[in-house]
């Protein structure tokens, strides 16, 4: 290996360096890449989806529709008649599922009802075989909900 330590002569001007030192450029680019990799997941908090627009439609109550209500203690009612447990609810749903045309089941739950109780009712309706299930709610009248 050889190394050049100076010009050819003392009276000549030193030559300008014609190559670019890329080491600082690479260092800066790596730092920027790391910063972008860390900040991008923080910026995108949610998945972008276009939610459907809805309008509140009044429920058409038909005589063959069945109302299943759940009160705040988790008791289940089949058309205003109390149901002892979810197995009895499944039996009622299976009996209704064979009717032609199959009735809709409208689920009404108290505002203070635990989600677990409503989930058990939905699971029982699914096990019973009824296809059309709707949730009955009060329309929003611009009032703030209690928190």
C-alpha cells in the first residue's frame, strides 16, 4: 500500500478533491429512516374504513314478530313472558324458526343491562336458527347520555 503525502513540487497548488465523502450523508439518511420507522405507527392510529351512512327508520311491527327483552338484572322475556333460562329461550326460538314465513326477533335491552346478558340472548337466538334479528333502540333526541 502506498500513500501520497503532498504535491509533486512545492510551487504547485494542491489539487481540489473531486470525490464526495458520502459517509455523513449515509449517517443522516439512516437516522431519518429510523425516525420515520418509529413515528409512522404512532401517526396511523386507526384503520381507514368508510362507515355506512344510516337513517333511523321506524320499525314495522308485524304480528308474527317476536320481542325478546332483557332487563337490567339480566332476566329474559319472550313477548312479555319471563323465560327461566337460555335453554328455554333456545327451545322457544327453535319452535319459532320452523314457522313459514320465519318471524323476526326484535331484541330490546335495558340501558343498564350488561353486554354479557345480551350476548347470551344473541347466542341463544343463533343456536335456535332464526335468521332475522333486530335491535330495538330509542331514537337520539339530542340528549347527552349518562356516563
